[in-house]
């Protein structure tokens, strides 16, 4: 294992990460763009500085990482990039203008890179997790935006995602022997959230909550 700290929104830092990884391993097979920041504020109160910061990390950072690590994959003629988007990359969720725009943009980036690089052996896919109990969730809940009950109530499977739910989807998309013809796909791992158009009482009745 080779830990390589860096700031994905900084071009020089990203180049440094590529140099360290290639110096250490000589090649790169998989890139998972997982780093991200949350931002929960009404749209009309979102400052330009906050908008830029969220887009810089979640979208520009994933672009820079994909561009620089992608060059190495293209040189080798193989590789898999997995972008971690969100339910918020597929649906509007109030008070998250910058975050949602960044996660929608990441799906657009995924599809475009898949179209450009698939013929040269580099697959690019996205995973859209539902809510997971991480630092991000703890901080967002501490801000009073929502509770566990809100998330469980909105999810047909009536629970949060477990980290391994997301990791298994990423491992599938990373492995050419499992997903070698999957390219430009957006895989929801959300307990059914995105597919569910039920009204609240109907959903809760089916959940048995
Ligand atoms: N937790 C959820 O419910 C949830 C749901 C859907 C999608 N996601 C997405 O999953 C990914 C992981 O989220 P998480 O819940 O583990 O969040 P987290 O806040 O627990 O972890 C995010 C990580 O990103 C790193 N990071 C932030 N800015 C960075 C930068 N500029 N350069 C390098 N690293 C940086 C942080 O240091 C941290 O380690 C994010 O892209 C998030 O948007 C999370």
C-alpha cells in the first residue's frame, strides 16, 4: 500500500499524485473519484465562493484526476475509472444547489469520458450512493438538516447504505472480468430511492415502518 495525500482540486497536486503512483507501481489500473464535500444551504443564500469551492472539489477535482490518471491508462490501453456521484446527481434535492449541480455534472463527465476513451480500453462509470453513515452524514445531520428517520422513510429498503454496499458496486465496475463491457453507466446503489415514485404513505406502508 502506498498512501498518496493530495488536493484533487489542485492541478500540481494531482500531477504529483500521478508521479508518485507511477513511480511506485509503474502503472494504474483503477481510479475511484470518491473525494467530495457537502454543502447544504438554500440556493438564494449560496455564496459564489461556496459554489466555486464545491464545484472545484466535486467536479473539477474529479476531472483533473481523470485527465491525469486517464492519460496513463490510455498509454497502457486499459483501465477503469469509477466516479462517486449521488442520488443528488440524479434528482433535485432542496438546499443543495452547488452539491447537486456538481454531482449531476459528474455523471455528464462520466458519459463523455466513456464515449471518448472506451474505444481505447478505458472504461468510465459512475456510482450513485444513497445515504451512508460517514463523517459527511454526521456533519450534515449535526447541522439539523435531516434525521435518520427521514432517510429511512424515503428509502424503499428502509435503511442507510452500508459502506460495503457501495464498495461492492465499485469493485464490480473496477474489475474488467466482471464488468468489461459496462461503460458510461450510472449505477444506483440506494436501496431503491431513485426508482421509487410512490407517495409517502404508500411507501411507508410497503416498508412496514
Ligand atoms: N455519505 C453519504 O451519504 C453520501 C451519499 C452519496 C454520495 N456520497 C459521496 O461519496 C463520497 C464520499 O463521501 P463520504 O460520505 O465518505 O464523505 P466524507 O466527508 O466522510 O469523506 C470525504 C473525503 O474527501 C476528502 N476530500 C475532500 N476534499 C478533498 C480534496 N480537495 N482533495 C482530496 N480529498 C478531499 C476528505 O478529506 C474526506 O476524506 C463523496 O463524493 C460524497 O459526495 C456520500
